[in-house]
C-alpha cells in the first residue's frame, strides 16, 4: 500500500480510501450486513486504512457497520464521518447548530464503537450558523479528545479560509473527477496555499467513469442517480464519448478505465486521497491497482487534449442539492 498525508497535517492514510456510502445509502439496493462487513474487512486486509462514512448514510446504519467491521483493528485505521443534516437526513436540509454538532458527535462515537472520531467533516455548510461558530465547537471537541481532525465538504473558498483561521482544517471533501473539474479553478489553489488535504468524492463519477454504466442501465428506484441530470438516459448516451476516450487510454496502458480515472486524480497533487466506493471486493482490488499506474506528463497531456474536445452533458446534482454546494 502507498500512503499519503492530508495537507500539512500529520494525518497519514492509505493513498486510496474506501467510500462506504453505497453499503447502506444512495446507490440502490444495499448488500446485506454480513457482505458489507466482509467487504470492509477485505479492504483493510488489502491495505486500505481510510474509511469514509457519515451520520446521513442510513442514517446511522453505515457508521454501525464500520464500528462492527473495524472494531478489532480500530487503532490501525482512520475513520472519517460527517455531521450537519437535520436528523441526519439529507432531504431535510442542513443543521450545524452547536447543540446538533455535539449530539451527532456523541451518537457517532456510540455507533462507531470508539472513543474518538479521527476526521469529522461538516457535510454541508449551514448558512444559518457562522462557520466560525462551527469551528469553535469542533475546537472544543478536539480539546475533549473526541475529535482528532476536522474537515468541510463542498464548502466555498471564503468559508474554508474563515474556518481554517479559527481551527486548522485538515481536509476538504468535495466532488472531483475526470467529469467534474470545477475544484481546479479556486479550490485546489486555496487548499495548496493553506496546506489542506483534498479528498475527492465520487472519483469514479458515481460509477459512470468505469464504463460499467450505459444508456440501457436500469437503476433501482431508490438509487439517487435517478435524480441526477447527468444520469438521464439521454445524457448517459451523450457522455459515452468520454468513456470511449478513457477506454483507449486505458487499453494503451493495460489498465481499466476505473484505474485511469483514479490514477489521474492521484497524479494531480500528492495531498489528494480519492475515496472510491464499491460493494464488491474484486472491484476494490481493481481500484487499488490504480496506485501502480504512473501517468507521465505526456499521458496527462494526452488526457487533457482528449477531454478538451468533450463537453459533459447534464448537471451533477438536481436543483435542490445544487443549492447546498459551494457556500
Ligand atoms: N461528502 C459528500 O457529500 C459525498 C457525496 C457522495 C459520496 N461521498 C463519499 O464518496 C464515496 C464515493 O463516492 P460515490 O459512491 O458517490 O461514487 P464513486 O466512488 O465515484 O462510484 C461508486 C460506484 O462505482 C461503482 N464501481 C466502483 N468501482 C468500480 C469498478 N472498478 N468497476 C465498475 N464499477 C465500479 C460502484 O458499484 P458497485 O458497488 O456495484 O461496485 C458504485 O456504484 C462514497 O462512498 C461516500 O463515502 C461523499
């Protein structure tokens, strides 16, 4: 396994983490509990030490899974979780009132079966609570030993700066991938300046960048991708051109498109740690294979040139979710 440090912090994690959301939330029918526990343990055995969850995944169920799966190896892993939705439900909107942050911290500790949260992210910025106040509560939780490091998710640069000024931020977790590159404009330069690590979520484009999803793929009715404009049948068809390009690059490197998507992210900055999600051990191992793929400056240029010819069709979020990002 290769390891990376998140920004200027001393928080070291495997260079790829495991996004655990799909084991209980968002991506259709979840696997049964025993299979999920086996997957998480399989990830640890394969060298993954960085596990991503949230109060909202389930809600609560995903944290309980991690607690049970990782109990015996707790001291060898870094567990990241998130607070900040009302009652832990993404459809009820945000809630970062100090009393809610504290209550979620206590409940998450219990569900994870641990005495500290290694990395505690605010899941979405709450416009009703100044970020300085949020940072202040986190500072107290850090002093109490209940939280080790903290982070933000989908926050805008001004919020990141204000938060960091009160209590140093260790990582930003936001969407970033070959088909969502907006963070390159303002976010990545700001993180580099401040020494904050970056954890790209949906690094495989919620599965699309692997080539396993086509216009004829049917998602379960509970699958969030049914609501995402980028995943409409029409847009999946139009965006297939991106997969064709990636496939050609992957074939030339004897790699898979999923591996190229991850290797490309890893090549952007040494303080980037993607967290691809999967429910299948063979795919997890395939994804870990990305760590052995070195993309040269020429490879990166080739990808850049190919991508420049393509306009990705469809928004990455439905409107009500779009309102909660980049605040
Ligand atoms: N902070 C936030 O707001 C936020 C938002 C979204 C996600 N996240 C975090 O980021 C993690 C990852 O994001 P994500 O799950 O949205 O998207 P992702 O990692 O880009 O893609 C996950 C999807 O890709 C499929 N997949 C994975 N590896 C594959 C491979 N090698 N070949 C073919 N298909 C493959 C998975 O299906 P199978 O299970 O069938 O393999 C799953 O449907 C989540 O688990 C969560 O922890 C955070």
